[in-house]
């Protein structure tokens, strides 16, 4: 008589998890949504509002990782706070460039690209927020 091997609990857990993930992806395709994207909770929220909220959450997450600021510090988007963020990004970008030119072992090309992208985005957001006649932030 042969016995059927019992599956351990970890295998059952991951199988159930994958089945649940597959069901969710199928449902998202049925409703014409992108897989893995969060759904807006308010029924009145438009796609543009939810996209803006997602972009803001992504901005806070990325900046917190890049320049070491707490995400709740990045909620305030006033001009002085934005200038402080831009200054921190500029200094981090300078340090990353220095690592690149010295061929340091800790240089990370992905971090360098993310810093440059974040710096350009924050600078563009600040310029859009400032009045047309206002002074531009100085670059040293």
C-alpha cells in the first residue's frame, strides 16, 4: 500500500496565497484595471484624483528613502519646505556624483538616477508653485 505524502503547512499557505493572487488579478482584468493597483475607496473619487493621490504617496515614499526624511515631514508642500527638500536632494546628488567620480564601492547608479529624477521633479513643482514674477531658487 502506498501512502500519499502530506503537504506541509508552508506549502499549503503559499499555494492558497498564489491562488488568491491569481483570483484578484483575474478580477482586475475583468474590470479593466491594472493588476496590483489600489482602488479608490470613495465612490466619488475620479481617476485623476486617485492618480494624483498615488503620485503623492509615491513621491513621499521615494523622498523618504532617498534623503532620509520622515514621510509625515513631506506632507507639507509649502515653498520653504520644498526649498529645504531641494537643498537636501542637491547635497545628496553631489555626494553621489562624488562617489561616482572616485569609483567608490558604495556608488549606486539606480540611486543616482532616482536622486536626479526627484531633484528635477521637485524643482519643476517649486517653479510651478511660485508666481511668474517670483525669484527662482539659487543654484550654487
